């Protein structure tokens, strides 16, 4: 039996429960979590903005140590340190075949089947296939990324979502070049990781925008050269900071139609908006056909920062070792499983950076 934070139903409060984990079957691996980050997607899954099968153990940004492996597992052994991957690629679907494993057609399959149970036998679903809000989890072998040397296991949890997503958005999706201007809307764990990635790319200026004025100090620590409180004058203020042009690149890290539109409006003619946040299905974004043509801007979303974790986690580890990527700075609150609701509350009010459950 291990302790887990359970979401019994959409909209219900989290409950701390003991769950029964099976020994790993063929191709599966049992992992003892060292840490798990609290991401806005967990909040969105718990309140119904995103869909999840329940009862579910959420948490998809984790790192830990392999406890035991099932038959046929060849890439990891007990004792190995790993980061959990919430979008594991099957390697044989069309999109994997054309080199876009982050869009794998089978990557969400694990979250639709129960993986553990309550003592009364009720089956539990793993949030995004990972179920990191528990002392231990069982996942498929391809949902594990070996942790490279030199990255502390606890902060490595953040590689599993915020950092892979934020870094990838900048370097894989938008391909920001040195000297280009970058605008980041929304400064939670994901937006702050985008700021650090823009700093690594040599972008300038790096303009951070949030509704919450208290994010300014945090933003500057992560590489922002300028900070703006989001309001109706944001696009104008961004133009002023970019020689009258608008930003070369905007990154939407909130997950709302209104901020997608606001970010897009603050890019220059021909600029690019990369949507990183995940909004609701009824939250629309509108552009007139004429303005689409006139501004000739590009807009597109990325999933997991268009990252291939197998290739990209070693790159991130190199940046951690060199000091260019500061994982510790992203963590503003170290919490227990019981305190996840407080982390959701901080998120809803726009406070702090990442909250990290440390086991
Ligand atoms: N304008 C600007 N900033 C906003 C607005 C707005 N209208 N509304 C909220 N924000 C800010 C919040 O103040 C907060 O700083 O957006 C930030 C969101 O941060 P978190 O809640 O910590 O979210 P995070 O985990 O970083 O995820 C961001 O990416 O992966 C997706 O589902 C996730 O859509 C979410 C997004
Ligand atoms: Zn996430």
C-alpha cells in the first residue's frame, strides 16, 4: 500500500488515501517518486476544464527511482533514477514515423485504463498516464526517461513537464534566434521556464506579462528584461519596447482564448505566436480574415514543447550542469501530498512559481 492524493470525481476535493499498486507486469516498471510538481493542467483536470477519467491519481511531472521491473524491460534496472514522461511515444504510429513523437497517436492510451486500486477493489486511473501524486507509481517502460548525471533527482521532476515544455516551445517549436524579441504571457512554472529558455537563446528584449503584479521579481530572476501587468494597453507597451514593431515571438502560457488573442496582437507584422497553455473547449479565439492577411502573423500550438524527451532531456541536463538552466529557481514552495490543494489555490490566485511535492 502507498499513499496517494486521489481525485474521486471531477470537481470533488482531493483525498489522501492508501492505494494498492500491482507488481509491474510485462513491459512495466514500478517507480518510487522523489518529487512531483503541481502543474496547472492538474488543476484543469481536477475542475473539468480538461477531461479525465475518475477516480484518478493526478500528477504528471515527476522523478524518482526504479523499484522493480516487469518481464521484458530492458532499458532500466532497479535503482536507476528516472524522469516520468506523460506523452510516451509508441514509435510505430504515423506521427512517430514522421519524426513527431510528441504527437504520438497512442500517447494518452495509458490514462484510459486503470492501473491501481483502492483497498475495496475500486479501480483507479493514472492522471496523464503517470499518477505522480503518490509515493509510488507503475508505468510503461517507454514513459521513463533515464536521468542524466549531474541533475539532482528532486528538481529533475520539473524536467518532466514545465521545463521540457517551456524550453521546447522556444527552441523546437519557435526556434528563437539570438537578438529576437520575446514576449511571454503567463508566468507560472511553464512561463518561467520559457523565460529561462529565451535567455539561453540570447533573445532580447524578453518581455514578461502577467495579471499578477507580484510576478515581477520572479520574472526578472528568470531572465525577463521587462515586466508588464496585463491590461488593454499591453500590445502598445510591447511595441514601445520593441522599436515600434511588436515582438518577433510571443508565447502564451496561460491557457485562455483572450490571452492567445492578446499575445498574437502584440507580435510584429510577420511575428510568431506559440500557444503553450491549454484552454477549454468552449473558449474561442477570433481573428478577422483581413487582419490575418494584413499582419501575416503565424500562430500555432506545441505539445510538450515539440520535444523528443530521449534527445532533449540530455540537452536540458547539459544546461543544468553549466548553470544556464536553474531548476531550483522555479521551485518556490516545497510541499507534502496533503498540501496540493493549497498549491492549486496559489495557482488560482497567481502566486509563486512551481510548487513541488517532495516525498
Ligand atoms: N493574463 C496574463 N496572465 C494571466 C492571466 C491573464 N488573463 N490569467 C492568468 N494569468 C497568469 C497567472 O497569474 C499565472 O502566473 O498565468 C500564470 C499561469 O501559471 P500557472 O497557473 O502556474 O500555470 P502553469 O502550470 O505554468 O501552466 C500554464 O500551460 O501546461 C499548460 O495547462 C497548463 O494552460 C496551463 C499553462
Ligand atoms: Zn504539466
